[in-house]
C-alpha cells in the first residue's frame, strides 16, 4: 500500500511539472508557426524562387560587415570609402571576404550601392537585400546612407536576439519533455508492478480456494 501511495504521489508531482512547462511549450510552438508563415511573404518567396546561391554567410558575419560600414560612415567616410575599408578588413574572412573584394574591384567605381546588391545576390541573404533597398532609397534622397546602415544594423541585432531567445527557450523544452515522459513511464512501471503482484496473489488465492 505504501508503494502505491508513493507511486501515486510521484505521478502527481510529474503531472504538475508537465503542466508548468506546457505554456512555454505552446509559446515555442507558436513562434515556430509564425516563422513558417513568414516564409510565404511574397518578396521572400520571389527571392527563394530564384536560383539558389552556392555561397553561404552566417548572420554574425553580416553583422560585422554592416558594423564596419556603420563605423566608417560615422567617421564621415563616403559609402565607397566605407566599402573599401570593409574589403580590407574582411579579406581573410573566407568566401564572404573574397566575394566582397571581387565586387568592390568590379563595381565600386560604377555605383557603390551595386556592391551591396551584388553581395545580396551572391549569398541570397535577406539582411543584405534589405540593406541594398535602403541604400537605393538613400541614393534617391529618401534618407542618408548612415540612416540606412543604422536601420539594417538594428534589424540584424534584433534577429540575433530573437535567435538566441529561441535557443534558450528550446533547450529546457526539448530536455524536459523527454525527461518527464521517461520518468512518467518509469513511475507507471513501479506503480503497476505492485498492482500486478496483488492481482496475481488474488487470482492464485481464488484458484486455491
């Protein structure tokens, strides 16, 4: 009997733990659904429908690149000068640095904004596409180059923050649910074994009687 009470209390405790983590799990799933829905943005679908790039770049590298442009523009550099400075700093940063140097050499003299547009096409990178669009607006007089870069930098930092939060939220949910399930079945086994023994003894006693 004591074993049954202990097993029942353990199951009740596990049920409370599961209920406490359920809102976090629902919130995590909701964010995943919203992320999937964002893929159906017409502009995003059009870009993804185009030829996939063989080049890849991670978000921290793009952030560092935009930060370099931001710092250069804050020192009263022109956009062309900021891109030259960035190409020097990123020359040894793998494929991204190589493509940046290539684009600076081939397109900087034509129009500096086209360097960013070409990089965005090379890597099919959403933040670079947004930066390119903002720089075009700046070129047409809608805002300054510094404002365009600042806005993109804010968006990238926000996206990095969201990604970090997702990873933090994902960890306990992904670890807790299997743990609860494992403990639940273990507790169920411990609870079921005494019941089986009692049932076996009852049947045996009835047969003997």
